[in-house]
């Protein structure tokens, strides 16, 4: 199922041609690029009730559905080990630090070292307990990224999303772990927003499919009400 981006009418199979990359909407009389509209095509085998590991669908009092994604990665344990070694080194050799640094340098060196340790702790907490939340209410989408109350909140309208893409962001030194990001392209201002990151591509593929599914339902509802 694909939909006209202007009037939200469903375009039947006989009105689009993959070879010529043209999809014709009978309702508004416009031609569109099929390759662009295909980004919002809902796969027939997509099942919204079977999320992969790391994704959970919950119900909230204020929202129809909430999609929860954990940040956790295997490298989180490496980061935790580095943080423990960092603080352990500080407290184990703290008396030596006092003797090593002169009185004018000591007050600057230790706080700087401790600040680095605090930053590592924050990274560990975010890596192990952070998550993305996709809160959906009708055609409204609210995305929260962070840990609990310390989160970045962003608001979108499903009908304002022109394209959803999954991109490779980084590769580990040995190539055994990759980081992917989920980005949306907005219709009104043409801006691209990254809304989620994960080392498991299947997680982002499910989120993209889920958003496509919700968007198709929103398009269908708007078409019926028009």
C-alpha cells in the first residue's frame, strides 16, 4: 500500500509503474516518484505485535502506544570497566598524587581528573540505562531520548514525515560492532532529524516499519475524512 503525499489517498497497484518510477494519484491528478512513495509502503509481512529483542510496546495513560528502545550495547561493559579502573586508580594512588604534585598544581590536577571520572559515569549510565521512547497519539509523535527525567524531548507530526532512512553511523575498530541511526526527513522545512541509534539494525528496521504502519493508518483516516 502506498499513499499520495498530498491528499493521502491510497494509490492502487494499476496506477504506479516501477520501471518508469511514476505513481499517479487519481484524486488530485498528480504524478509522483514511485521510489519516493515506496519509502512509506507497509510490508505485507510486517507484524507490529512481534517486536525484536530490545524493543517493547507499552500503553501509556496519555498516549495510544509507546515504543521503548534500550541503548544497551556490549561495549557498555567495556566502558564500565574503564570507569572502575579510572576511579580505582585515583583512590589507590591518591596519597602519591598529593606528594607528586606541587601545592600550586595539585588543586587543578585532581579536580580535572575527577571531572573526567564523572563524565565517564554519566556515559555508563546513559549507555546501560538510557532509552528512546516513541510516544504516539493519533498522528502526533513525541520522541524522548535519555534517562528518565533527564531526556531530550522532540515533537513530530506523522503526516509531516517525508522519508525514513536507516544509516550506518560508525564501525568499531575490529569491525565486529556497527552503530546505526534512524533519521526522518521533514516535509515542511526539509530538515533531517536523527531520532534513534542502535547497534542492532533489526531494532531500527522494526521502528521504521512501525512508523510506516502508523503513518499508513493515519493517511487512510485522513483520506476517509476528506
